[in-house]
C-alpha cells in the first residue's frame, strides 16, 4: 500500500464520518534493515475538520508565533490519534491505485492524544 | 514571566497520551511532518531526489487491507508527482523509483542514505544529461578552473 493513499482519506466509524487522515504516525522499532529499524505504523492522525495539516502545531508544544499557533490549533481542534490495530478496512482507491481511499475503524475504537511527545518534554521526537 | 512564554500547550488535554507500551520505544515520526517532501542525500551529502511517498507492507512483504497485521515502511518512493499533486490521483506503480529503507542511515532535516547516488535509478536523468548534453559542451568534461 502506498502511504500517500491514506493521507486525506475520509475516516468512518459507527456508520458516520469522523474526519480525514491528516498524517500517519510511525515509530522506528520495526525489523532492522541496514543500519536502522524499519518504521512501524503506530496509527493514523484524524482531524474532524480538514484533510490538510500545516507544521504540526496540533501535536507539539510549539506555540509561536502566537497568531499562527492560535489559528492552526483552533483549525485542528479535536484532532486525535487512532491505533493501526483499530483500522478494520482500507478500501477504495488504496487498492485500485487511484488515490481516493476510505478508512473504516472498528466499533469502540479509542481516541488518543495526537501529541508527538509527552506534554512538557519538548516537541521534537 | 516573559509575555512571550505561553506555557499552555495546544495539544488537547482531554485525550489520554499513548503509553509507551503501545507506542513503542523507538523514535517517533509523523510521515507527512518529518518524511514526505524531504530531500534525500546520498552518503556524500549530495542531493539525490525528494521523498515523494512511502511503500508500506506487512512484515513478510504482503499487501495491507486492514490493521490486523503490523505495517512497516519498506521503500522510499520518488517519481513524477507534480501533475498528480495538482490534478489528483497518483503515478502508476511502474513510474515510481524505489529506494529500499535498508539504504537509509539517518532521518533529520533530510533523509540520508548510506549509498552513493550515482548508482541509484533516481539519478538517471541527471546522469543522462551529464553524459549526453553537458559532456558535448566544450569544457564540459572537467571541473571549471
């Protein structure tokens, strides 16, 4: 699967649309290939309002410039992380290669904070 | 406290943070924020291309349709994405130039490879232009000076 097909894809659960995939969270703890561990897909970042994202203000401690921060944090309010294990189906364009996928989550999935690092420990991974 | 210091984080406080047991102990990256559209450098820090997309497969190289199986990034993809970025869709699989993740040595502001760009398919246009166009220009076969 091409990862780009997931980006901007609508996300559905319990019969309704929750939002759009704005990013895919990875962690470098997969099988070691060459010098580095392969990135494992941890989950999807879902925004209820927009499929676009900009600079990641909604998932870091960065809060300057204040005007930009306030607008983008407001624009992406309600963004959450859903675990890859909670994805029950990636259908549509991701299989046909047309780039318009649809992501379905299992009933009772859990929402997690989109923060890149625990609050107060800095924004950089 | 300086008026420039604003301690309240923008991250929603009402959602629980993902515990390390679920997140994993490795370095955390967001694909769009930290990888896509970054420059790819070779082992000599020579620019090779840009990272346009990633190929995600199961641990044994199979295709993914659900989250039941763990998913891993297997290859970096680069290709002719300008038109598809503007008009939608994506290039067919045959047009992607693939760089295995095993060649990656560092991920920072740019993605650094442990191999020379000279031998990668991603640089064939540059090599063709060098050998067939630049080399025919008088003085084009040696460094200036």
